């Protein structure tokens, strides 16, 4: 399975910075990571049930936020979707 990682962040959020830092240290294939810097919490609430950022999506599926990213088996997950080089 291949998918694009899309992360919605708020530029003033320390959890967003941490999420970007974690993802930037991984060998994610060129063009498969998109960081969207906007404050769209109301829209995210409609999509995911949570207003908090960061929100990480694979395709149309929300995988969670920073805490979820830290606790999941991130490398296994990224390999499964074909996102690593």
C-alpha cells in the first residue's frame, strides 16, 4: 500500500514542531510528505472529531497527532505504506 503523508500543523504549536522534527529525521520518499501550515481547527474537528494539531493523515485516514506518532511503531507503519526510501 502506498500513501502520501499529510500533516496539518499550527506554526505556534510545540507538538507540531516535534512532529515535524520526528518526520524530518526519517528517509521518507521525496514527494510523499506534505506539511500544511494553517490554523483550521474547526475543519479538523469535523473531519476527525478533534480540533488539536498536529493531525497526521495517510490518504483520507487520520492516524492521530504527535502523541500517537511517538507511541506507534512508526518505521513499520511507514514501510507498510511504502513511504520510506
